[in-house]
């Protein structure tokens, strides 16, 4: 009996102990679950915060993209080109698009002060003793969308005005013609910068010639810039291949400015060329040279070879070239009268690189360009922009020209100077420049054929295409670049005829 009692007590104790143990485990499990739930709550809250941050950034991106809808459509069209698919990786294209979007976002945010800037310019201009009769001109095309009312200045048929200054000179107006089509995001920046640097709206009126039927471009011109430009519309806007349309537009716009409006000189820009602070001053400085030197047919603000690593910081160094640079240039009516009747249907710029057209005449160009090409999107291959145009340097400050003597750029003085420098330059091989650590020296590298030159151009990152065996930026086929502080000439090995042009002067030139 006693044994049974003891057994029951032991069993009871075992049960109690088991209960206590089980209860303890239950509470521990409950605490553990609570801890897990707590940790999960923390992670969830962190995830919510991060998601909200992402959502905020996403919303910003949506707003940004909505402002660039038209540009995206153009990009989609460009990216379908087979050549681009084969030439650029998707990651590379995405990177380029992101960089472009970042820049254009800044342009859009900053353009709101345009009206105020122009009003300030008008106030300053109104203080001058010049009588101007404002008039409204209606330009009506076939569509109601094309009806444009612009403010214009009425001046005499010769487009000359007298300004009451100390010398009582008769000042010739030199208008700026800007051609545009369907790239409003570039047009916005280009016009803003151009208006910003223009000191005299009377002397340098801005004409914008619009091709295409792009509504956003029209809206910007009629609203953002309606008080600061003269708007022209090409009446023939039938859709054709891009380069055909560009050549057609150029011929119409130049005819309008020279033959209809009777201007004597003209500065030409396109909507993807951002001007330097001294762009207009540069053109004004070089204009007397263009007017007086019959061996010139243009002044250009561009230099195809002015990559950052191939240029020195000398803003008062100017060159003569046999290769028409384009991209921000000035010509006069005499040259226009020579070339207009044979104006090409395609590739108008290469037309001005034909020897039979320019007849041995040359252009002035700066060592450091006065425009920057921002046109990743356009008629040209975006790969060309990526490889050759985006790294071109540009003047970023106002340059003082008052002590610069333009006579040194006349044909004979320039020829004599170049002849002396090139003949005295030390002949080297490309690899010797670094091997012997040349610094601040004048050197020359000889090339034998155009294919030999193209090999050097490829090494230096220059554009390799030639026109009628003439390299870009060359003078008598001599191409100057700067390398490691050295002035280096790429020079043809064949003897240079310093006493003649690529084509002998004709009576047309002498009579000019």
C-alpha cells in the first residue's frame, strides 16, 4: 500500500514537472513568435519607407518623361536604324539618353525667364536714338495651324539704318538666320543663349526659318520668343528625305534673306548650335576681312579638329581652311549670287566643299570654336556625334578683340607665316613625341597618301572623311593639332605649292 502511495506521488510530481516544463516551452515559443513578428514589423516598415522613396523618385521621372514625350518618339525612330543597333550597345544608348535627359531638364527649368530678359533688352535698346515703326505682319499658310502673327521692324529696302553715334557711321544690318524643324528641346536652348549674348536687336535681328509642321516647335516660337524673333515659314513643307528637306530649306531661306529682304551679309545657325558668349563679336570682328579679301568665301565658328585633348587654350588664334566647316557661319550676297543657281537637291554642305564651287577660296575658322554642337538627335548618325562631336571644346567667356589685327589672316601674310612655321618644324614619327618627351615644340608628321592621313586621323580621334582629297580643317592639306603642349602639323610628304590655291583664282574671284 505504501509502495502504491509512493508511486502515485512520484507520478504526480512527474506530471507537475512535465506540465511546468511544457508551459514554459509554450511561453518561450510565444515570446519567440512575438519577437519574430516584431522583427518582421521593423523590416516591413523599412521596406515601406524605401518603397515610398522609390515611388517619389518614380513620380519625378514620370513628370520628367512627360516633358520629353516628343523627344522620346524621335529617339525610338532613331534607335530602329540597323546601323545604330549594330554600333551601340543598349547600355550605351541608355546612358546617352540619360545624359541628354539630364541636360534638357535643366534647360526646361531655366527657360521661364526668357520673356523678362528680352524685355530688359528692349528697354535698353529703346534708349538709343533710333526711330523704328513697329508693324504686324501676318503670314498665312494653307492650314489654320500655320497662321502666324509676328512683330517686325520696318526698315528701308536696303536694310541700313543710321545710328546717332560719335562717328555718325552708316551701320549695315547683319541678321542671324536660324533654321529649325522639329527639335524644340534644342531650339529652346539655342535661342535663349543667342538672345542672351545679342547686344543690339536692331543691328542683329534674329530670323527663325521653320520647316516641318511640328506643333511644339511652333508653340515655342509663337509664345516663348514671339517678341524677340522674326518668324519665317517655308511654304514647301512636303515630307521628303531629311537631307533633301534640309537642302530645300536652306535654299528657300537664303533666297528669302538675300533676294527678297535684300540683306548684304548673313550669319547662319541651326537649332542645335549653342553659341559662345563672344559669338557675335567674333563674327563682327571678321566681317571686314570677309568683305575685303577676295580669297575668302565664309567665316565659320566651328573647327572639326578642336577636341579637348588636341587644342590649346588660345581664344585669339584663328586659321584659314580649304574645307568648308559650316556649323555657325557667315557669308555675303556676292558669294550667294554665284552659287544659288546650282544649289543642290541634297547635301548642301558638301556642295560648298567642291573645288569648282569655291574656286580656291577659303574660310576663316577659330582654333577654339564659338559654337558647341548639342545635336545628338538629328539627320546625322548619332554615332558620329558620340565619336567626334561631343568632345569638341568651345570658348566659354567673353573675348576682347580690340587689339587683334585681322590683317594677319589675309591671304599672303597668312601664307608666309604658315610656310615659315611648317618648314621650320621638326619632322618626327608619331611615337617619338612621347618617347623623347617633346614639350612646347613645333613638330610635323608627314603622310604620303589620303589613306595614310586617315590612319593618323584614326589614331588622333579625328574625322577621317575627306572631300576631293581635302582633310577637315586643313590648309593646303596641312592639318594643325596640339598634342602634349606641342604644335603638331600633319603635312603631305609631296612638295607643297605655296604660291597657288587648290584651284587657281578665276576672273570671278578677281572681280568680286
